[in-house]
C-alpha cells in the first residue's frame, strides 16, 4: 500500500465564518489564504487559513443545524496543535489570558485546552 505523507488540511464546520475567521487569526495566528463563497442556492462559504504548517478550512453550511458543538457525538472530538516545547505553554497561557480567551491547563498534561466561538475544542500540546 502506498504510504500516506501527512494531512492535507483540516476542515471545521462553523456557524459563521465572519465571526470565526477573525478569532482564528487573532487568537491562534492563522492567516487567510483565500475564500470561496457560493452565490447559488447552496450558499456554502469556505475560508482557507494557514498556520502551524497546515491549512485549516472553515466551512459555513447555510441552513445547517445550529446545535452546539459536542465532542461526545460522532465526528470531531478535538483538534490538537503542536507546540515546540513545554516552555511555549507558559507563553501561550499569557497570550490567551491577555486576549480574554478561557482555557484549561491540566496539571498532569503538557497541554492547554480552549474552545473557538462555536465551542470546538482545540488543544495546544507541547512535546
């Protein structure tokens, strides 16, 4: 079987790309690389962000159920983004605090857990 070489991109469904894109840029440092807005009946909107050596696509499906994110339902549980080393955790904790972003930092794990505007769980992990 041919070897996989990594992940091409991750796509997250959000309720409002106009709300989510600035959050991902401001809080996590992603930059917008492009967007696609379907002017037809579908009205699908996509924004392509780049950061951490990856592409993150935020997708807005018009008319989709607006239920709160729940990692207990089948699908995405969380997205983990790597940090260079454990010292970066303290820097990120200060940054998130300065931005007013709530997060948890479990004592037994070199991670910070936070949620985006739709409640999608994101984890910053060192090591």
